[in-house]
DNA sequence: CTTGAAGCTATAGCTGCTAGAGGTCGTACA
DNA sequence: TGTACGACCTCTAGCAGCTATAGCTTCAAG
C-alpha cells in the first residue's frame, strides 16, 4: 500500500496534483487509513503513470479522460484513441509551424540590433510596425 | 477619436482584453466622454498595436511592460531590449525542440495503430508504458 | 424621440496546476 | 509509553492571460 507521497515520488508528480486529479475525477477516490490518509494500490499507480505520460505528450486533461475510458473498456474499437492521438499530433504540428515562424522573426530582430540607443533599436522598431514582419504569426496559442 | 470598439477592430483585440490591459496598467487610462465612455487617440492605438504584436511573438505581459518602458525612453541603450528578445528566442527554441520530440513520439504512436481493439491499441499501450518511448519528453510547458 | 448597437462595471470562469495556513496522523526512537 | 517530527489532511487563494455573463447606461442614426 502506497502513501500519496510514495505515489508522487514514483511518478514525478506533486502531491497536490494527485489530490487535484482526484478532485476532478481523473483519479478514483482511494482507500483511507483509520486516520483518514490515502492509501493506493498498483492499479492507481498505473493510472497515474498513464495520466502523467499523456500530459508529457501534451494531451489535455479532457483528452486523457477519454483515453482512460477507452483503456478501461478493452473490447471497444481503438479508432477513437487513434483519432485523439491524431488530433494531438495535428495540434503539435500547427504549434511547431507557428513557433518556427516566430523563431525566424525573433532571429531577424535580434540579428539586426546594432547595440545603439533605443531610439533606433530594431527590436522595438519591429514591434512598433507589424508591416516589417516577413511572416504571418497570428496567435501563438500554447 | 476612437471608441474602444474601433480600437479592437483595428488591432484584432477583444474589447474586454483592452479593458484588461488598462486594468493591469499596460494601457493608460484614456480620456472619457461626458457619459463615461473611453475615447482613444493615435498614441494609444500605436501602443496597443505594439502590445498585440509582441503577444503574437510570444512575449509575456511582463516582458512587454519592460519593452514599453524602453520604447518610452528613446535615449537609453537598447541592450536591454535586445536581451529580452534573445531570452524570448531561447524560449522559443526550447519549446521547438520539445515539440519536435513530441511530434516524433505521436507519429510513432499513430503509425503503429493497426485499427483493431483497444485491448491491443498501440496508442494506449505507449501511454501505459513510458519505457516504450524513444525520446525523453519531460514537461511540455507552453 | 425612440431604438438598438455598443458601451459601462463587476464578477466569475477557463486550464492545470501550485502554494499557503493551520491542523492531524503515523512511526521511530528513547 | 511518551514524544518528536515528517508526512499527511482540508480549505482557500493565486498564477497567466484572457473570456464571458449579467444588468445596466450611453450614443448616434432615423
């Protein structure tokens, strides 16, 4: 039987975060000692690992909830899990291309700065005048 | 004289967001009509454009506050603005490499899914067992 | 003079945690 | 058996950066 602290150590999660997952229904309510402290078994450890791993891959808590449901019903088609993963991949790709545009723009800003006075600082100038941008970059969004 | 709605349209900002920027001191308190409605001039429009553009480039509101201060004092050295931009560039580069690792991992998950039952869905399997990952991907962080 | 869009304030909510206060439990050691 | 002390408990508030709602007032066109 694992304490919440042991769970936290094994999964690299903060104790508070585990309690938060319980609160929002991602983790089940565990058993308690007589004094009211949580005690976990291996199933809960696996579930928490699943959640953490999915978070590291950038899945939202809502997506993870769905994935957990699918994982709990092993007979159903995996098409849905696949769809969720594809959606996530698409998002990551979109973010990547936006970030690449930003990198280009920032590099240009930084390389053109000659180190003089702010009056003619290229960094500030570019920020002042959007038309100087080579790329479109509307919304960074995560 | 521009209404808040006109400002919003011209800069692609929500009206509420402009009021929010005023509240946190990023935008100055504008003049008002007798009835209490905000009226803006060109200086405010420029400032808001600056803020929005910097946001699109991923700068935090705190960084923008600093950049605005520098922009307001044209005599000072632009070294600081340069430093802020470089910091931002570094962050973007870090995010890029993390996202690239995620993309690789997600692609692998998705490509290996054969479309069967969730019992042996590769997507769920990978999530269950972190050791199957080829790359390290601790923390996505924005 | 009326109508309706656009403005106003104030407050709460979103995601995904994280931190703090103030108190209780569990266990190892003397 | 007592006690010390770390780990646990609940509850609440806070972070970024907005966004949305409710309930009201103002502005400008017809």
